[in-house]
C-alpha cells in the first residue's frame, strides 16, 4: 500500500493497521503514515532478499550434483569387502519347555509383581545393612519381628512361588555353574544354561564362551564383546 492511499484513510484506520503490525499507535496522522510506509518498504525488501537467496540455493544445488559423485559411489562398491560387513544380532538360545513349565513361569512372573521388597532390620539407618540383604529379625523387642505396621515386610511361607518353576532362570533354563570348559560337557543345551563363576579369569572365560558356542549352550552372564 502506497503513502497516497494512506492519506485517504482516517486516523482510526491507520492506528488499526499499526496495531495489527505490533507498532506504536501514538502520534499525529503524518507520523502514522510515515510509520506505515517504512514498514511496507521493509517488507518488500525482505521478500526480494528471500527470492534472491532461493535462487542462489538452487544454483548451488545444481553445481553440487556432478557425475563424479556417481563414479565415487561405484568405486566404493568395488572396494567392498565381506570382512567389512557389520556384525548382525544373533538370537540367544531358547529352552525347550513343556506347556506346564511355561504356564508356571508366567504365573511366577505375575506373582512377583505383588511380592514386597524384603529389607533387613534398621536398613534405613545404616548403609551397610541396606546392602546386606534380608536377615531374619531376632530379639524379644524387635519391632520387625513383632510385625509392627511401620516396619518392612517379613519373609513368610505365603510369599513362595510356584514349585514347578522354582530355581529356574526367567528365560526358563536351569542354571549350571561352570568354572572351566570341561564343565560344559555335562550340560543339556535344551533345558540347562551355563553361568560362569565369578573367580574365573578372562582367558579361561573366553575359552568357556567359545566352547559354549560350539555346543550351542547359552551363557547367562556373558560379558559384552566376549
């Protein structure tokens, strides 16, 4: 809109336009017209700059596309080596279970959600007790033994799980502790899995892992990258 068109408008109309643009509405009619003219000129300049920038980007994109780029891709395909292929995920062994054992594992998992966390007496007072795990409370005046409401839960017979799934790993395997590769020979890969002892060194652990792969035995505590 040109300044001549602003002259035909009233002060109220000019102030309404300025208010829409978020500018000041104070001053006489000539000041309002000058303010509107400046904003109109700046908008035209911004539009011209945007069009010029878009044209430059299109030209630059056309220059970047070159036939040599396609030739480089062909060279990369020729240099591809099978040894450079990334390692793919290998699925872990699954146990062979009957329907009763599967149902028992599902029931045990559901029961575990409602099982309370058992803490040792005075676990909140001493850090060493919070890390020591459950201990049976003793003492005639022990508040936890007397089952006071504000103390933590006691281990009772009712918290036991399904007997069929007792001792099984969540995956369904029965854990067998191994300390050397020879211990793997006695494991049934379909129903049992190996757990390497914590005192086993790194070299022997690698031999256990390699032998377990040969026999198709799952290692439950297998370290990443080994």
